[in-house]
C-alpha cells in the first residue's frame, strides 16, 4: 500500500502514535483541545528541556505539507535526542490546527514525479478568513475566537516558547520566510537551504505588504508596528503569529511551494512597472468577471449541502475581495524587479482559480451543469498558469526539507542567544 506523501488528519495521528510508541523516552502524544466539530487537536512533544519550541502545522486546509514536515522533524529528534539536549529544549508539534478544514480538503495525493496541478485543484479548499484559526478577532469584533485559535493561544501562554514555527505551503510560487524579529544569521541560512534544495526564492512576496522586505525571500516585522494595525491584504495584527510577542517569542512563518515558478526570483529591472500593474490587475478582474458570468443567478442561489457550504462561502469571499486587491496594488510602492510582478501575476491567477475550484465542488451535487463549466475553467486556467510561469514540481522531500532545515537552523540561532 502506497504511503501518503501528504498525511491526512487520521494518518497524522496514526504516525505520531507509532513514533511515540517506538521512542517513549523522547516523544509523548496528547490532546490539547478540540476543533469546532469536536475533532482532537494533537500535540506531539519531544525532549524535556527547559526552553520550549512550538511548531504549528495545518493552519490552512490547503497546505498539508506542514504535517509531513512536523512528523519528519519529530522522527529526526527521536533518532537524535542529543539535538534537543544541545538546544536545552522541549520541542512541541501541533500536528494539525484545523482538522475540520483539512478533512474538507483531503483527497489529493501527488503522484511524483509528475503530479497534476488540475488534479490538485479538484480537491481544493481554503477556508474564508474568519474560519482560519491563526486569525484572532480584532478588539470589539462581533465574534469569539475559534476553538482552535483559543487552544493555540492557551498553549502559547502555557509554554511561552522561545520560538513558534508555523508551516505553510503555497500551491505555486517561491519560498519565503516571515520573521517577527530579526535573528542574525537566520536569513542567510534560509537562503542557503533553498539554494541546496533548488527552490527559487520569492523576491517580493505578496504577504505582509507592510512588513520590511529583506530580499530575496525574507520579510521582517517592523519594530514600530502598532498592535492594532491592519495591512491592506486583510491580515489582522491580532493573530497567533504576533500574539506571543508578549512572551518574547520569535514567530517564523515558513512558506514552501508545491510548484515553483523560477520567474518570481528574477532580479532584472522591470521595464514598465505601471503597465505591469495594469496587466495583472486586468487578469484578476477579467477572470473574476468570467467567473461571475458562469455563476448566474440560478447557480449562485442553488442549494448547497451543509458539508459543502464552507466551499461556497470561501469562493464568494475571494470574488468579493478582488476589486479591493486591485486598488491595493495600484496604491502600493512596488519593487522594480521582474520577479515581483511575476509574483503578482501568479496571485492574480490564483485567486479566481481557487474560487472556481471551490465553487465547482460546492455545486457538483445541486448544479452539475454549472459545476462542469467551472471544471473546464479550472482546467484551462491551470494549463495557462503552468505554461506562463514554467512551473516545476518541488518534490515533497524538498518541501519538507525546507521546513525542517529552516526550523533547526533558526532554533539553534535563537537558543544560542538565550532565546
């Protein structure tokens, strides 16, 4: 039987339990909370040092590589407990922060060496922003934290870790890391790891537009950032990334692409930046209009079964946010390099592609004709994305390698300075 490259939620638990059974002197497994649907949140802990380190996997349902990376590092630490002893730490792995979302997204397994981008999107699900557990409600917001968010916050307060690693995996693009403070040597180590693994660095990521860019592939939180600040992308400062700063915790978000696009690392000057912005904006708005034309009144009001309703909610949010993203792009100062506009071009294609993929799934039972039309759009847009950016599959071993090596290198640097 083929071992899944991206372990599903049940498989994560099974493998973690097997690891803890074979190395009980190093590893321990326990539940630390429940999801909205009552699914357990599992914490695998390694070592018994005084310093605490926390790795969070599965925060986004469409990014299953984090769980594979967490298990890979836990397995390594079980074999080499001296690593934990040298760091003087206990290393904790929250194996899947959003098991409900992960169950709705699971189904696709890459068939290496030639997986299909279209097949990946047949199973695609990324929750609407308010359903993402790393997002905390802003002060005065009319919602409580999600149970998963509350569990993570409680864990951060309990552990007060010197470092929190949050593992992410974008479908298409380049590698990058976001650090909530500068750690001397961490950026260089990350770039060297990406180079060894032949993963292009995203020269200017779209994430965190108000963070300080240290190209290529590194974003740093400005030291004077205000707690209540909200950047144009919708990222709210009240998040589980920034929450543990009160404990002196470094948070490092590590992004590993499934398909890399070498163009995102292109440092050559852009010939006409204003024209490039207009071009990517029209791609986003044009495809959103095309999608809206398919989703006529009958399709948009069609009944959706309860289990698939989150798919439609998330798709609608992406369609609705497109105009404001274009306004943001038009108002920002942009990097003069070609790689930056390649990143924006991928984002302009990714947003409607994700929306079409999720709406196709949502309507498959109740509006099959519309679902078939959307399936054709997904196929067409995947092919165009593949051709336009010369996409190359990154083996899962390299994706997890980027996560694991970056975590170890950064942990060593943080612990060497006393946390």
